[in-house]
C-alpha cells in the first residue's frame, strides 16, 4: 500500500530520493517470518517508515541531498535505524531534505525540490521536508527526521503532521551525518502524537557509540497519552507574539489557548528575554560546527571526487567547489570566518556565552511553568521559489525553534488549525530537559 501510494503521488511531491523495491520486498519477507517465529513481537513490526537521507542506512545510499555524497553507501546503520529494524519496522526509503540539513524549505537539495502535499505550489518546509511530506501524503505512517534548529518541527507544522525534537542526548547521533553536533537530534514525524510517542520510544535510549548519549530510565512515552490538561501551568513568551508573526498563525495560537484553558490548563504570558539573540547565536554556532564537520568531505575518503586536477590542493578545491551547493558554501564560509583567529572571541565565543544565557532564561521559565507554548514558525508554508533569494529572512523564520536546540530542550509540533488559504498551522509545546512526557501528554490532550 505504501509503495502504491508513492507510485501515485511521489512523481509530483518528490518526497523520496530512494525507494528500493527489491530491498523492501526482501525485508517484508524477513519481517513476516520474524513475526511468525516471535522475533518481532512489538506493535511496530511491519510498519513502513521513511528515513531522512542524512541518517545512514546500511547498503542503501545516504546522500544528505548533496552531490558530494552522490554515491555514498554506508557500511552500517545509524543506531536509530538499527532500533527501528529491531522492532520489525520496514524502511521504505530515504527522504529528500535541504542539503546537509541546511535550510528551511527543502529547496537546497541537489536532487530537486519536494512539494507540500496540501498545495504543491508551496514548500513542505525544511530541512526534513521529505519526511514530513511523505507522512502527510500517506506514503508512510511515520518517518525519522533530524532537528538542529527546527528542521523537524517547522516542516511538520507546514505539512500538518506531528514532529518531536527530543532532549539533546536522547536519541543516538551515531550514523547521523553531522551538521552541528552540539545541536543535532534525530526525532520522529507521525500523523499524530501517539504514533510519534511510539516511534520515539523505539529509537530513544543510551548508546555508548555516541559520547553525548544520556542514560535515561524514563523512556516509556506512550504511557503519557492521557487526555488531561488539568492543572498544567503553561507559559507563553510575550516576545513570541511581537512583529513578524502572521495574523492567521497568531489567531490559531489564541484559539488553542482558549481551548486549553477551557480544559483546565493555566496559561499565562511572561517575558522570556534574549529572544532577539537566538538567531545570531544559532547561526554562528551552527555554521562554525558545520565548517568543521564538513571538512571531512575532501574527495579522499568517500563521496564525490573531481575528475581533472593537478595535485592534492587543487583536488580538494575542485571537489568541494563542485560537490557542495550554494547554501552549504555560505555556511562553511561564515563558520570558518567566526572561528578564525581575531574573530573567534568576537563571534564564536560570544555566541557560546549567549547560548548559555539563553539556556538560563529557559531554566528560569521552567521554575514557574510545566511547559511553554509557541508557534512553530512565524508563517505557514511559503511558495516554492520565494525564500532562497533572501537567506537572512529565511534564517529569521527559525526564531521560535532554534532557541530550543541551543538550550537542548525537547519540543513537539502539533497541527493547530489552518490559515485563510487552508494551509496547516503548527503549535509548539516546549518542555524542560527530559520532560518529553509532559509535552507529549499536553500535545495529545490538545490534538
Ligand atoms: N533552518 C535551520 C538551518 O538552516 C534549521 C536546520 C535544521 O534544523 N537542520 O540551519
């Protein structure tokens, strides 16, 4: 059924970069017999799932939607993929994304754009646009995405599906091709909160192969699927309702607040502070880490290598010039600049200090509130072709999501109505570290 649906809609949407039918049918047979023999007993056995193309899949291409990894076939599975396979899930294919997860529209892919299933003239958001479009269009039941500054939550909002960015350290980053390692987290995308909770439960857990993995005992997220908001204290950062927020998104947020207070939640406005510094700090840190992480793509060990060159340095230069797209090059340049001597203190170090202050501001908020409520993005999905020429405006649209990554917090994006043109609006619940249970319960009670 999943392949049928892909056959019907994916030539238009282009959510997938790869669906290998032979591998899928082999895997289906394996799972069928595994279910019979009792190898796979859980509720997710046999469920088709998609995987963002920056997450390694053994013997299946993993390109990060970049030319530089055009023919890269990893010899191992990411830990999150391994856990899904252990649960008997069937990886249907790899999903399109912004190149190396840098972008907010899925238009920076080297392999063509993905379209929003609700209006194919619009983008699905990004960078996990393929994963979110695939779930929204019923091509798969769920998918894995990655979120460095909003890349699960924002496309989930644009596509009218649910997405979770877990607390940093909850899902192993082993096999996730690094963008900004101190911010990257893998997370689930699903049709509803319970599907996301079930998938998160499957992929979360300590992994010694990731040095930032956290040992947690509270990973039974499906136990918190309760329709109960009574007594929950929810704060809305006043700054989030300032200029830049589209009228329809604001209205949807206000409607959601009324619904939640009617159901027993206590919702208040408060001042979070430092909100203007989120985007500059995020883009300095993310670009700095990216410039370092992407240094490994040099045409020597794996991936693309230029054909004509004279000597090693020329080979590096041409390989990277030909292999990386514009947005990736912009980030590498920006990142190398803020890390260079003379600018390191003024930019990178300063951004790290701001990051620590932002974390403190959130910590203070969680003394008073169980969770925070925010839009997922300032607007609904923009038209294809309207964002890329204005990178700064595109960066500004991460205002409600990137702070969560800087502070390492968990957050969930859930659909909350439509704008006047019928496009989905997303609402975000932000929790304190390790409080996925609270935001999962609130989002489930709300949806
Ligand atoms: N839009 C942000 C960026 O381009 C977020 C990307 C992400 O979370 N991977 O960096």
